[in-house]
C-alpha cells in the first residue's frame, strides 16, 4: 500500500485501502473541506515513469468527468501527488454485481433485467460522450445499497475520436477481460461502442446463469486463449438451456447482444426499451399474484394417556363396585282409614251389615 492510513493528499485524508488493480490503487478518503467520503484513485508507483500509462490514467479521469449521468460514477477533482496523477471520485457504498452472484447465486430474471437496464443507460450516456468502456463486466458494475447500478472503472476507456491509442497493453495482451471480450476487440480490430454491448450481453448471461457464457471450468483449468477462441468461433449459448426458468424475452436479448457481427447487435435505445418491457412485465406479474389464504392453526393433539392412568381408572371402578352397600330401609305399612260410602248415614266407628235378609245398622267397635 503506497499511501498509509492518515496520509493527506491535498484536501483528502486517507482512511484505508479499498482495492488495487493493474494501473493503480483506490483508497477510501474523506474530503476535509466538505466532510464527505470519496474514492481516491492514484497511479501505482511502478508506473510512475511510464508515459503511456500516465496518459491513460489521466484520460480515464477526464472521460468520466465528461459524463454526467446517475448510472455513471462521478469524478470530483484531479491532481498530482508524489509525482503520480490521482483523481477523487464518488464513493460507491454497495457491491459489484460479480460479488453479488458469487455470494448469492444467479439472479432472478427480474433482478437481472433491472441491473442491466441501469448499466445500459449509463453506457449509453458514455457512448453519447464519445467513450468506449472496453471492460464492461460484472465487477465494474456496482449496485449501491440504495438500489441503482453505476458503471465504474473506466481504466481502459477509449475516446472514439482518439488516434494512435494502442490496442495492446505494454505486456502485448489485448485489453479487456477474456470472459466478456467482444470478438473484434479480441482480434485487435477497430472497435466502437458495440463492443460494450457485446460485453453487457455476456454480463446479462452471467447474472441469470451464474457463470460466463464461454467458460467451461475454473480459470486455472480453462485458459485465456481457450475462452477467447470460443468467443471467436462458437455461437453464443442460450441461457434457457442451463436455467429453463429464465425469462424468454430476456434470454433472446442476451443472444442478440452477443452476436458475432457488430452490426447485428441491438443499439442502446432498443436494449433499454426491451429491458423496460421485461422488467415491467415481471413486476406486474409479481404484484398480481394473490397470496394464498393462511392455513388454519393445527388442532391440538389429543392427550396421550399412559398405561398408569388406565390401571388407576380400572382400580377405582372395582372399588366402587365392591364397596359394601347399606341395608335397605323397611317400608312402613300403610295406615288404614275408613272410607265413607254414604256420608249422610255413616258415623264414625259404624258400618253396615246385612243379617237374615234384613237390613239393620249394627255398631261395631273397631280395634287395632
């Protein structure tokens, strides 16, 4: 790390290292005048005396500063420190799309369409400013924590009107990333903004599938030349053959963007229109789904009665059955009362009797 924590680069105080690339290092710093965080990019010490890389570094800063768009990283200032050029740009709080896929797997068609739509808008603005990114890939598309995607890392940017800009790096390797490089760029031919369309199509494939379109294994097994050869010779694969659930219109767009002939690829206006249609349709479909009614709570299970409970119940029943019963109470004899047959002639203690065919009234004494 060339700049220690706490180092001051003019008005910027270094807080720590964010990352390092082939051309330079990027530090998190704070603007002491405005009190905001920035990303400070400075040319690597090993390239201090390399005029070609110094010019390319400065060109990146000026190119990004010329584009004002919400989907392109913003450059604030440029300068020189310790004999090396630097520039301060917008600090992007978020993760690049490559990291999101590595951590969470392939994206849904809806998420991929939204992310690539933002990137297409940013690249369209760069193309309108006369710039070719030349290194479009998931790692250079950062999704902010607030949602939007921004195009960043214009380290290989090429102005369309520039002359004499070398197509090869100092190491003699074609510029670009093998997994996302357009065929004409890999051959070192004259290029225009359509190489970025091809690379964005490869990026779209990567987002919905989880691997680059022409990669057959990991980077150690599948070498650079093999991957580039497939870009040159093999037809682009259909994402639906690997993931059948990928939206058909989105898969067709990726195939169109990865066509070998640059003139057959769609322009940014068409790409944006088709992505808006896909995303809008998928969002509407998701919002129209009626959530299923909640299931009733499960019934409480019947209590499980143990064998001990059964024995206790049986013993109690036997005790009740065998318990001595009290003797029955004898019934009282009914009390006799005379019944009057004829109230007008009947007196207490008298009864009628018939003797010798004659009616007579005889008084009898009733004893008990």
